[in-house]
C-alpha cells in the first residue's frame, strides 16, 4: 500500500516546480540579453569558454545533485550524534568543499592560459579571443567557492524543510545578471570586451547573492555551522558519495564542454553551441527536477512496485522529451530568431545557432531518460556501474565529436552528444532491466509506441503549417504570434493523439 503524500510535501514540490520554471524562463531572458550585447562571435566565444567551469559548478552544486549525498548524511549524523553531530558534519563539509573549490579557483587563475587552451584549443594563443577568455575566466572562477558554500547551506535548509528561499536562489542569480546586462546596454557597451568582462563579474555577484540567500534560509537551524568544530571523516564520506550523482547531473554540461573545445577553432561556434544548449535545457531541466523530486523518494521507500515506478517515470520522461525534441528541431530557425536575434546577434549568428539547436535537440530524449535511469541506479546503490557508464560516455563523446567535426563541421561534431547520450541511456537501461529494477513489459512498450506515434503526427502537423504559413519578420509581433501558433498546434495535435489512444484503451 502506498502512503499518501503529505500536504506539506505537495506544497514544497509545488514551490520547487514553480521556482524551477521561473528560473528557466529568466535564464532564457539572461541568455537572450547576453546574445543581444555580445552576439555569437569572438566576444561571446571568449565569454562562453571562460564561463564553462562556473556553469558546470552551478549545474553540479546549485541544482540539487549534491543534496542526494548531503541530506541523508545529515540525517544519519543527527540520528547518532544529535543536532551537534549534524552541525559538525555540515561545518566540515562546507569547509572542505569550499576549500577545494577555492584552491581550484586560485590554481585556475594562475594557469588560466593553459586552462583556456584545454577548454578552447581552437583559440589562437595571444589572439583576442584567447586574451579575453583568460581575463573573463580569472574573474568568473571566483564563483566556484561561493557555489560550494551555497550548496551546503542550501542542503541544510532543504533538510530542515525550508525550500522556498533555496528554490528562488537561481531566480535571484538570473536577476543579478539581467540587471548587469541592462546597465551594459544603457551605457552603449554592446559588442565590446568590457561587456564580456561585466557579464563575468555579474556571474560572481550572482554567486554572492545566492550564498547570502542560502545562509539566510539555513539561519537558526540546529545544524547550521557556528564554529570550526567539524566531522572531517564524515565530510570525506559525503564528498565520495556525491561523486556519481554529480557526474550524471553534469553529464550534459560536460559533453557540451567537450564539443565546445572540439569546435572552438570555428569562430562563433562556441557561443552558438551554448545558446542552443540553453534552449534544450528547459525541457531537460524539468525532467531532471521530476526525477529528483518525485522518483527518488518513491524508490527510496522501496517495495515491490519500485520497478514499475521507475518504468512509469521513463514513460513520463519520454512523453515530455520526445515532442520537445522534435519541436525544437523543426522550429529551430524561428525559435532562435524570435528569442535571440536582436542587438549584436545577427542573422548569420541565428542561422549558425539554429543549425546547432536542430542537432542538439536530437539528444534531448536520451538525456531525459539518462536522468531517470541514473536516479534509479544510484538509489539502488549501483554506484560503480553508473560511474563507468558516465566516464565511457564522455570518452566516446570526445572521440566522436572530434572525428565528426573534422569530417563535416561543427553541427556534425555536436551530433556526438546525441549519439553518446543514446548509448549511455541504453547501457543503463539494460543494466537496470537485468536486475529487475526496470520493468520492460508489454504495457510499457505499448505506451512508448503511442508516444512515438503521437510525436510523429505532431511533427507532420508542425512541418506542414511551417511550410504553408509565410514567415514574417522575426522581430515583429507577427513573428512571435506565428511561433506561438506553431507551438500550440504541435501541443494540441500531440495531446489529442495521446488522449485518443487512452480513451480507446479505457473502452
């Protein structure tokens, strides 16, 4: 028998979901603003290379993956040592994580030229892209220790039932960067190196704001750090336990970093790749949030129905990711034009970004399934196999992206993300199915076929309307309304097919 979800849990889940959606929408506004002031050329390339590691840290630490290791450890520490035990663990974890990231930031700043050669080997040494990337990178690395401390305080707040302020921290961070972009535009600094450095500085300011909000959220909790007495052995255990969860939380970003390094010799490709990935991140982030907030607690509760819960989560992830992927691929040109094409972001920038978006969208279903499968595997203690699959996926991505880029160009190089994501998802699916942790029965296969059929019908409807509906100027109200109409038509056609099959089964 499944226990009912307490009303407080539903309220907290609603708060987190609303905040996640708000953060993603503001993230779109932030990226559109960055595109407007920098375009998708050498300046934006330099900034995106410089922000690669801070963005990875945000993905790993600020979006909840670290909580999967910290919160259970805090509960165990409190059970054995009371509030003082939990406080010692929180203190030690905060110091260890922040010190590691501070050390990395210092070393990264000292060796930034070498780091940029690794992240963007196509940047000419001593050239304007490399020099600006070095300057912006040294600024942006200050974000790393701030993110580490914020992750621990956010975990404390969540463990204590305080979810509102931590959930709204990413919204505050986006607002800080947006404010900086408004100042840049008002000062006439569009398409300047000063604008890129200002955005990097704003990223650090956003980290300060997030940390302040997390500290406030955890204030007065019994486990909140108050002195330097720490459980250092426990902190090491937390760091080790968090490794596989952090690896899979950052897998999409790590693949993006690899592909960005591979295509960096082509001017504009690094920034276009990052702008395209931000559009893919919205549905992907929603799948990840569902896996963390809904699936993991159900699996942690155990029971004979755990395999079916995971199978149902797979169907739900596919039901969101598959139509989103086809929609992004089919409507890449109008989406990029409406959202990004203004200011310093030219028509040619839009074409390059749209080509990469159409390719990256193909990776969305596999990446969505990866989130669910990784959450299932880690909840059942399959740490070592998950780590092996993730590391093998990254190695394969490097080889494939390099080969495809050399043969066919940046868009083909980006296809390595989709290929390796699919391979990773299939490997984990087989791993879990062999252990009975995923039920691949006839009902699951039937539901998957329905989703594929509905998505195919949606694609035909959207492609047909796109072909017969003349495209107005992208930055006009008519262009926005046309895009909204195409999206709405796709959603309605997809939903009608799914509902029709469900009614047929019910009869």
